C-alpha cells in the first residue's frame, strides 16, 4: 500500500498515536477493574486494551448501509413470505410483528479503490445484542484512559440519559417492570451475564431462566421476591441454537397462544439472519448462496466461508472449506447452510502488537423509526473475529467504538 493509502486507511491517526503513546498496563488494569465494578460481575470474555476511533463519515456510512439493508428486507413482502416459510415449525411463535424491535448489522472494513475504507456486510441479525453492556464498556474506557469529552460512543445524537430512556421504552413497552422479564437459558452461566445485570438496573426487571417460567391457562408466571408474578412482556435473549444444544425442558411451549408481548419477537431471529444474505442486493453485500441452490462450486473456495444458518458465536463455521467439506453435508441438510464470500478485513487499528482488524456491529432499536444507537466492536488478528477465537492474543477482543467529530 502506498504512503498516501496508508494514511487514508488509518482510523483517526492522531487519536491512535496519542492513545498508544500514553498506554500503560496499569491503565488497562484500571479499565478492567472499573468494568467489573460497574457491572458487579467478573466479565468472562476478553476486552481489548484499547477502544477504536472512527471518523464520523465512515461511522455514518455504516449506519446508513445497515438501515438500507434492514429496510430492503422488512419492506419486501415477497422476502418476508419466504422468510416466514423458513422458520422451523417447532420455533414458530404466534403474534409475529411487522418489524424487528432490535436488529444488528455487522461490517468488516475492506480497502476501497481510493485507499480508504469501505464497509462490507458480514452478518445481519434481528435479535438483541449487548444493548445495556456496551455503553458501560465505553464509559470504562473513557474514564480509565481519560479520553476526550468530544468523542461519541453512542449514535443518533443520543446521550447516556436519552439512550437509557429509549432502551427502557423498547424493553418495558409501557408495562410495569414487575411484569417484564429478560428470558434466557441458565442466565448466570452465560458469558453475556454482565449485560443482563445492567439491563436489570436500567429497566428494573428480573432475569429469569426459561426453564423456571410457569404456565397457567394463556398466562406465563415467574417468582419474584416470594410472589408468583404474571409475565406481560418478555425481552427474549434465549437463542434457538442453545435451546436445541442443551435440551432444556420447558414448562410451556413457545408455539402456545399466550397472553404475552415480546420485546423483540423470537421469529425475527430467523426472519433477519444469515438466511437473509442471499436475498440482499447492495454494494456492501458479499456473494452468498444456500448450499442446496449452489449451481456451481466456486473455484476459489479458499475465499469463502461455510456457515450453518442458525448457529451462534461461530459454531460450525468453516473458513476456506474444501469441496469435500461441502460434499460431506447430507442432502437433507444442505438448505441449512450458507456459502458466503469471505470479507477480506483490512487491518486498520495500529497497536503495539501490529495492525489489527476490527468488525463493527451497528445496533438499532426500531420504535417509531429505525434508529442506530451504538456500535459494538470486535478486534482480532485471527481468521475469525469473535472473542472466543482470539483468547491467546493481546490488543484483541471486545471493544467500544468512539466517533471523532468531523
């Protein structure tokens, strides 16, 4: 890359240079201590030594691209009919809504023709992410490293108070916190438990294991402070992949006609997902095919990724699969796999351990309008970006994104 291209590819070089020059292990230790104190837990996954700094126009472009992709799917009746038909019968929940309440778009940064950075879609998902945890992570970075006050860690002009009010509105939906729960499989065992704790503090709700929920007639109940409490609304964090993998036994059936509202209807886990990618038409979307509809195997399979449609946290993903890998999948299961062009992440974050890649998740809340609310960053130097795949490295892991003023 030429010298001029290098300067274009760097993420706010003056901030990066200043941060790296002033970094000390003691500041990182303070950051981790502040994070654990703020969440009241020991965060089990790795958070990077550094936040990431992004130029405003690049962050705005990712927010715009994500919104265009989401609208392309939600506003297309033909796509929605196909997506509804693809929901597994055992997980098709009644009361489906016309749009997702929580939705994310994940982007990798690739080198553009002019030497700058261009977002490329990695995944899109109509399922909640770390909406309560991510702003806390950003605040810990800001305090531990004394970051400039003019750096924004939220989007759409939101500040801490207005963001929390928006999140409460989305999760509670006007209901009493006593009648709203966060539902998960064995919550204390989840790596995202810190997010549940922060959600409880912001919204006043309780986190309940899906196996502890009871049913009577068309109503669901949980126990709160020794009292059996009616559940009017559920903030669903239970992932289908884990329900199947753990074989957890429920006291109700998700397909039941229940007198309950969903803060994020479970069907959007399927409706906007890896299943969506072959239907998208956008400059930022890589080529992708359902394996059972692949007419000709690409000659450059090393540049593709084979993904199960509904796995989570990278389970079952094969990077650079071989023809034999494709052939080993039984015919009856091939429709449940996606062959997707691999996003060639450009390492753009300068660290003491060398240039590092960053995957940017733009998180949206859709109430009156689709609103980008916060970025979530994953840094890595391996083939996969998830925190589980970079455990033995430094200056990688979960991180926060700060936008520099234009």
